[in-house]
C-alpha cells in the first residue's frame, strides 16, 4: 500500500493569493493512498526541504508529490531532497499549480478546485512510478570550442589551464574575431589589440590547445561526454609546418587589388595573405577565388619565392574526427547591413538611407578600422570617398535595432556605448570637428558606463539629439541628414561630411545550419537558446553543449568574457568525474513487438535510435529492431508517440501513469 506525502507550496503569494492552499492540503489528504498532507510558505527553501525530509522519515512515506511551481524550476531540487531522505528520487513528482493554475486564473474558488484536481492527478500518477536507477556514461575529458573570438579564446584558455585538452576551431584564417578589429574598448579606452593579442599568442603556445583555423564543423555525432566531431580543415594552399611567416610571398604576389574584408573593404590585400599583422597563426592563406594561378593556371610567383617550399597548390581539404566530451559554442556575431534584402526576407533594408550606396555612410565597425592605428588609414579619420578629413560627422543609433518595421525588435545592447566611444575617438583625432548623435534612448547598464556616456557630452562636446532620422541623401560632397528633435519639437537638417550607423548585432551567417548539426535550438533571429534564462544561462537543452558570447544574444566584452568563463566552469564540472550520472527518463524498445520500421529513428531529434540485430543461438539473423542509446536519449517521447506497433515506452511517462492521471479526472 502506497504511503504518499503531499506538500503544497504557497510560493510566497504567487500561489496562495489565488489558491486556497490550506483547503487544497486538507482535501488532498483524504485521497486514497495519501498518508500525509501539509502546506508551507516556501517549499524550496531550506526549512521547506527539511520539512519534506522529516516527513519522509517520520511518516514512512513511499512516494512524494510537491505542488508548487514548474518542474523546470525545482524538480531537481525536490528530487535531491527526497534522495537524501532515503527514497528513490523518481518516486517524487511535482504538480504545477503556479504556471498552470494560480497565474492563469483570477477566480479563487475556480483556481482552488483546479489545484485540487491537478494535485489529485499527480497523486494517482506517482502511485504508478517505478524505482529508476540513474544512468552512468563514461566521459571523454577533452572539449571542443567553436569560434576563435574573445569568448572562444577565454573558454579555451580556462579549460586548458585546468589541465584538459581543448580543440579550438575557427573558420577564419586567424583567431581574434571582431575584437581584433576594434580600435579601443569602452569604458576604459584600452587598446583592443593590446588586450587581445597576448591571449591569442597564449592560445597558439598552450600545450593543451589544438588550434584549427580556416576550418569548420562538418558533422557532430554522439552525446554528452562522448561526442565525435568531424572538422573540415580547409586547404590554405600553404603548409603550416613549413611556413616561417616571413611574408615574402605576400610582398611578391602580383595580384594586390583584392578588397580586404578585415578592414571592411577600405584597403586592399594580395591573393596570398594574412588577415592582419598580429594574426595567429601567422601563416598565409591563398584566396583561390582571386588567385591568378587557380583562375588561369599561370603565375605561381608565391611558390617560386617561398624559400621553405611551403606553398602547395595541390593541398586539399582534410576531414579530421575529434572525440570530445563537451562543446562550447562561441561563434560570435555579425552586423546588420542597410543594403536591399532579397524579396521575401523577414529583415528589411534601409532605402531611406540609400541602401548602402552612399560611400561616406559607414557602419560602426568600419569606423573602428578608420580609428585603428593598424587600420588602412593608420588611425586617421578620413572619408572613404575622397580621403578628406570630415569636419562634421553624424552618428545614428538604433539602425536595425528596435525596428519592428525592419524585422528586428530587440535592442543590440552595445550601440549606445560604442557610439559614445566613437564620438570621443573622433574628437581626439579631429580637434576642430563636430559630432552629432541622433538617439532615442541612452542605455548604459554597466559599471562606469553611464559616466562614460556623459563624458562624451560634457567633456568631448558631442551634441546628442533625441529623435529619429527619416532620410539621408547625397548633395554634392555632403550628406544631408534629415531628422527630428523631439525634445524641442523641431525638424533638424544637418549637412554632414560622414555618417556612421550603429547597426544591429545579428548572429553569424550559417548559425542555424551549425545549430542543426549540433542539435541545439535557436530563436527566430537565429540566436542560440539557453536551457533556462535565469538558472541555466550558459547551457543548451542538449546536454554537454554550452554557450558563450554574442552567439546567444548581443553582449559587450565584459559580459562575453564572464559567460565564456562560466561555460568553461560548466565543462570543468562535467570533467570532474570519470563517469557522468544522468536522469533515467529515457525511451526503451520492447524488442518482441518491434517490427523494424525505424520511424522512431527518423523522428528522433537526438540521433539516439540505433539498429540492433537479434540473432539465434547459431548466430543466424532473426530480425533487426530499434535500440535507444540511453546516453544519447533526451527523453522527449517523440519515438513513443510515433511507433505504430506501440513498442516504445518512455520511463517516467508510461501508459499506466498517463491513464492513471486521466482517470483521476
């Protein structure tokens, strides 16, 4: 006979404001099998858990039901408490009477009746619960970090410094990411390169870090603790082991008129190149699309002048399989472009700003390259069109961000601060120049951020105009900026020499494709989704995969570095044990009933369903059935719903349990 304990949580006033919790506890206490029923203000608190443990021991309870908030929030909390009191943790169930009841009803009587029914359902369900042993899987103590920006670098160094091997994959020829393109960083105006390049060198020299640049993730198999990752190492046409980084090949290359994407196409580079002087590794790559040798079969100058013989035109892509136990995704961000978008695209361009065809209308990253001492102008602020110094410059914020009509509703978080930084850099370099900023709100939620923003106005003499810009157009060698000043209610027209747009932060191109390879979720903008916004902010719903940096959403450098270290800490927590214990809420196949249709394999989002051969004693093949790998299974139940022969059952969600809940109603 079951002895069930029921514990009703007030959740402060979240539940008790709408639900009569004392009445629920009293009425549920009369149900068959319920030996103990009580209520408490905060069941998740230490005294609340103590009450639960004490009741289990004193009342000799066999099962537990906690009626409180969502199981997503505190199911693990209560199952740990139950386990510490001597019960199997999977003999504990949660009834959600907050999100499913008190938060969606205003009538107290109606909400109370519904709460009683919800708890009654879980009482009948828990009677059918079985003792489930935890699943243990071995852990490969190597990690993969995808992305070589500041987030990936920080995560890789933190994990490697703890003594574990890291495979760092970057799709560009050098690590460094967008931070390597910056001039200075807010709010301290530190030189970005001075902060970044030592870390880049540390990655290259670290004995525990294996670095793959100019490489991409091809395929991912496996599960937490046991991933098999296939990396496509693209052909550089230069042997990294032989190359000394002397740079003679780049100097002698006759094809030198290729726009340099690192410098936002402001400067030119040769067909064989390193992205920037501080690149790591300092090994050139041949741009095969623009190289004369690959286009016509002629030239070959770089191979002729290369002393070590590192240039190899026959080099091909390599596929390398790396076993890892955890994956950190740190693929970073890209910037919104005002150019005209393809027909049907949910993101729209800015025709009112010229669709990017006005040469002196640039974005913030282009301004960074102009301001950088290692940039194409040597740190001088010059107009891209004619190389003249701009005496009047207009900065426009929220271009793409918070613009539902353009398809992007979110705030990009960093634009207010880097625009303030840009006004300072401009004033430092063009002493007789004047900066204007069109803005709607100033969002400065960081340490010393608001002081920094105010400094741009009070000390650096930037003129901030609260209002939106309706149109930009070319007038001779000037750009006319038509906007409004809503503070005084007048229209504003400025003839500027240059316009800098604070464009929206977006995920990298191909973010959705990578997410599908990894089996992780993403939102409608293709930012990666965390498991829980508050309690699991760096974890994915797919176990063993963690997020760092702006691939999850817009972030500044301090937040990015903090999240990267948090992701590294999660990896180290995983690697702290030789074997991983995980919940046994997994699907099982009844082999006698399985007909081998493998519909379950087709629909499984985790790739957990495998084929298993059943043989007789003589070794003859009898049939092939489905087998669910418990280490991979995420417990979603899709296979159970799909199976036409009803041969799949999900532990913890059996037909008996579901039917018992229905009958309780």
